[in-house]
């Protein structure tokens, strides 16, 4: 029998027009520059781990935490519509007298709102690793006439919360910044009361609604559950009512009532165990549409890995998922499930709705799997230089797959990989970087014969440096 599994601050500058500067923890300016219409972001000084350090194991790169100098961004007016904090707190059903904590609280955006719901009988613990952020929180709370919020100065490995007392912890767009998540999750778990819960918010990888945020500031359901399950948490709630964010509720796996646990399964495990029925159809050159339903009576959260392979009938183009996916099966109906995808065979027409597709695991095409995993991580470094953030567009992903999997030259690809946001030369250059990160020698690919033509017109210093190093 298949094993049931508990798989169970944002310093994310938006990639909008113009130039945005923010100070990082070392006092260096973080500069976001757009070429054309939101083409790419330039280098930023960070100390995060490079994706190519562990190409087989690492499924994401922790982001650098946001400096207190960017605290005003946490209080932007648009945040109320973008993140709907009051609706999030409504779903948590806080009570007067609850002990609550906001980990990575920043300016206290959520802590102040929780205080109005649990005080005066309750306690609000506002934790951050920057004392300056806590000073900002205190001033904002005072300006709003709030008292009793307790500032807690934590560390990157310990939020320094008392053991066993917290009824609700909220972590809003912060977990992705934790450089040592295993240690932090252990401390968070030990701080929960016997019925304590954690509300976790992260911007989405899967459907593109989080693509305005930097790649290391978003997470998929699959990524989150992989890490939290390993840390001893059970998923006890999952909500997708927010425009761009996942909302997870976690409890201690040793204390969770199994009747309230939402079990999750890998798509292929669920198919093998006959827990689900799945039908897949083509949907053009950038999507695959699935219909799926559960066979049993229990709710299931099913996740699919990046590079899930969809084999088309003869004469049509096979499709490969660009990102992780998820679907919640909480009733007996068929559910529609759409995955963003790229095609494999350039010479064939894209699969359409009349084409039934056969679903295969990513191992069907190992080189493509390695490339798309690198693309989903979405960042790269050049030697000891800053981390760079390529645009997350269909044409870049498609170019990377075709470079890795075909013998196409740049002349043959140029017209097919040019998009409204990314010129063909940039798409090819970024794609070459991802293919390189996947462990494929790009200098042996036919497109490399035109490397001078591709890189000579680029204005991205990171790409230029990468090219120079490849030529050495």
C-alpha cells in the first residue's frame, strides 16, 4: 500500500517598469533594471547558495532577507488588495486570549492586525532578526494606539519563542528567506501549544500569478510540503482564495487529529496506487489540460513535478510541464487541471484538445528534466558574482528545451523564440545559461556556433561575464 505523506520578508521587488533601489543587509543597493517591457533584473548582492552547487538535490535557492531600509514597502497601500490580510486572519479564526506570533514580522503588518483580534486578554509576539525592524514595528504600533505587542529579537536559526505556548504562528512571505529552514522549523514546532497551528503564506510558482516576484521569493506547493513534512508537520488546511499566494495551515504531526489532516500524494504515486483517474489533452503550444478525480472518499492534494512528460499521438508535439503543479480533490467530481508547458519536437504541430496525451514521469526525458528544474529554480550565479534573475517566460523555457534536446541552430530558432517581452538574443542567452546549469556542455550544441552573434548585442553584465568565462 502506498504510504500516506504529510507534505506538508518578502523583499520581493516587483518587476515593473523603471528602476527600483533597495538596501540589502550589507548596505549595498539592490538595483532592479528593466529592459523594454519588464525584460530582466540586473545583479543583486546576495550570499545565497548557487543552484549549481547541488544540481541533483536543490529544488530552490533561499532568498536574502529584506533589510529594514525597505520596511515602507511592507506597508504599501496595494498590499491590502494583493494579499488580503483581513481575509487571511478571518480564515485563521483567532480568538480573544490567543497567544499568537508573527515570525519575520518586519514592520508588524500582520502582528498589528492580530493584536486587534486577540487583545487585551491575548499576547502578540512580533519576531524579527533585525532590531531596526522591531523599532519600526514599535513606532507604527504606537502611532495606531496599540500596546502590548511584544518584540522578540530572533536569529536565523531560532525565533526565540517560549516552548509550547503559541496558538497561532503566521509566516507571511518570509519562509523562503530562511537560510537554515530545518533549524527554524524545529524551533517553530517546539513553540506550538498542543493545538497550535502555523499559517504559511508564499507566492505561487505554478500558475504564473507569482511571476511578478523574483524567482527565489516564490514557492510551489510541492516544494513547501517537501520541507515541512520532513520537519514533522502535518497539513491541516490549504486555501487558494488569494490572488497570487498559497495559504497553508500546519500542525505538529504527532498531535494532529488524522481526521483533520489533508494527505498529499505525488501524481505518479497516486496513479500507481489507483487513487485517481487522469485524462490529459493538448491545449496548444504552452498548456496541457488534465481532468482528474479521486477514486476514494478522502480529500487528496495531488502534486506533479516540473518536467512531467505528456506524450502526444504520432505526428503531434509532446509537451512537458514547465513548473510543479497541484490540484485539490475534495469531492467526487472531475476537476480541471491546467499546467503550463513547452513542446519538444520543433518540426511537429502543437498538441490540441483533440489529442489525448499519455502522462509520464520526468524521467521520460532526463536532459529536459534537468533543464526545466534549473529553470524553475530561476536564478543563477557567475563565478563569485551576484545572483541574477532571468525573465520567467514561455520563450526562455522553450528555447532552453530546444537547445538541450535538438540540433537547431540560432538561425533556425531565432524567429521561434522571440517574444513580446524578450528579444530572441536574450531568450537564447538565458536559455544557454540554464542548459549549462543542467550539466549539459553548451559549447557542443550547434547554437553555440553563433555565440558571438547572440551575446555581442546584450547589455546584461551577468550574461556578458558568463559568456566570457565560457570562452576561456
